[in-house]
C-alpha cells in the first residue's frame, strides 16, 4: 500500500544540480505544489546555507515542509515521512499534485521504499554503548559491530558513533543485523513501489557540478552566511544534533571562534560540499527506482504526463 504517495512526483539530485529551478518550472506546468525533501530546509533561520527557496519562489509555487522547526528541535526520517503524507493529502484535496524536491538520501529512500520496522530505541542500551565509545574508543566499538554485523560495519566509519551505536543497539535488542531489518519496507520487501518515470535524479557532468558548487558557496558567503550563523549561534537553546550537521555551519562556527580564517573557511566548505555531492550520487545510484536524466529529459517526460506507475 503506497498511499498517499501514489500520484506524487520526485525530483532529486546532488546539491547545486539545478533541482529547485527546474521544479519551479515543472510545478507551474503540472499544477503541482512542492514538498521539500531536504533535511535542513525544515529549520527556521537556516536560510542562506541551506539554499532555501526564496520568499518569491514560495509565493510563485507553494512549498511545504520548509521552516517547520527551530534549530534546537530534532527531525527524524519517520517525522518527515508522516508530515509528508499529511502534506500530500492536503495538496490533493485541492485538486493539485505533489512534487517532492530535495537531495536528502534517507528521505528519498523512505519515500521510495518505506521505513523498516526495527526495534524501538532503548535509552539504557544506547547510553551504555555511548559511554563505552567514550571510554574505550570508537575503534573498539566499531570492531564489535564488525563481529556481529559486518555489512553495517563496512558501511560505517568508526567515527560515526551515532550510527555505529544504533546498529549495535538493533543487534542487541533483536539478534538481527540492521541490514536485515532495512529490507522490510512499509511498501513491501524493500523494492520501490513506484514506476521508472516517477523519480528522477538530475544528471550533470561532474566538472560542471563542482564548478557550480564552488560558485554557489562563494555566493552564499557574499550573501551574509557568516552573519546568519552568528545570529543562530547567539541563541542560548543551541542546536539539535540534526541541525548541527548542516553542511558548512560547523565550519563557520569554527571560523567565528577563531579556528580558521574566512578564506580558508570558504575553501573548506567548498571542498566538503563537493565531497557531499559525491556521496549523494553514490546513494542515488544505489537506490532502485531512481532514474538519472538531464533537466531537458525530465521536462519532456513529465510534460507528456509520463509519470504513470
């Protein structure tokens, strides 16, 4: 059962690939409204660094799941998927179509394949594992994961403590590796429930993409990104773990604390953004149901309503 997403369209791609501009154009043609599939545009005040749609763009086409939370609040994939379903029902009740636009891989995977019904989080188990990582070291915890769940250990770096802890937590609570649970999507066996002309990832030559990234990052700094981070950092409520992972914000906080010059910070953010785009492309290629195409190809297919399942 893939309700309520069965009539939705999905446009994804790496950062700076041109998703937002194409989505605005297509949404006008298709009488669609845009649902953000970006894990950082949900946060209020994080505007420049997340390339959030402008007020003009949001007036041109209604956008959903933008500015939903404050930076000190957490947003899980399950929370996003539930809110996305509510948005789709609202959009379709008005005779319009939902178009998901964004590049957060876990959101895309949840939309295509559903969420796995793994064991719920256990605060005691988690606290014990996190304490162990802090006292004995990340490497020993990662080695233990490799002994019981080599597939997850192979995907996760030893410094990715949060995910290593979750994988071990799943094993301890269920006796099954995380990968086995992840094969069990809400939509069935983990295979995407949508046809080949529903979810497109924009295909753009790597040198052009990297040049766009470098240009956009510099433009963000010119537009006041440092001041945006300074204002957010002044808030005494701080940042949630999810919001603090937003690309570029940590590097700018380090700059503001005197840890790096502005010029070096710009170069660092450009590098990390290019690396992030590369990881996005790896994710998208590994997801069944994602079809790579140029912007022109997507426009041509959707213009003829080639979104049948």
